[in-house]
C-alpha cells in the first residue's frame, strides 16, 4: 500500500517578505519564495497582501514590480481571502492594519506567518500564536524551522 507524501508546510506570506523577495535577488525572503516555487512548502497570499505589495513596490521600487508579476504568474501560490467577520474578530486583538494579514493566515490554516514587520507582527508573535495558533517569524527562522 503506497503512502501519500506529507503535505508541505503552509506559510502565509506578508507584504514585507514579498517586497524583499521582489527587490533583492538574494536573501531569506527570496529563498522562501524559491522554496515555494519548488514545492517544498505551500505559499499562501491574500488579495489584500498582493494589493499592498503592488502599491509598495510601485511607490518605492517600481523596477521590482516585474519580478513580483512573474512570481504571481507562475501560480506557485494559493490565494485565500478571509471573511470580513474574521478580520473584525482579529482586529479586537491586533492592530487594525495587520488584522487582514493575521486573519488571512488563520483562514488559510497556515502553520507560519512569514514577515519582517518587527513593529507590529513580530512584536505580537507570542499573542498571535497563543490566541490564533499561528507562528509568526522571519523567513530565515521559518526556513530553519522546517528544514
């Protein structure tokens, strides 16, 4: 009887990581994206994160938009859009601007939320893990943990 291979670890990717991966050809953000493209892990995004990334790149690094568009075109990501009720529920514990991101990770049943947002998401990593069961960490730590 053949056994099914384990499903890849589910990683919800924040705007800060997508920005870094599009902007630089090296680094842990790019490594995370490449690992997702290889199928080593499941990358999950929401339309909110895609829109925010696109706006940030257009304003701060327009040349990197082409890499981001290519990444999206390959289809190596899963899209989820959390229900508004979940975003509102999360907003009672998390800064409003980050509630759609945490809600997206919850809705996606992600194991990790990969981010560089030290001010909000990483600062609230313990709360997010305790309250919602999502591990919040940098791409470097996420990759080290799953390898």
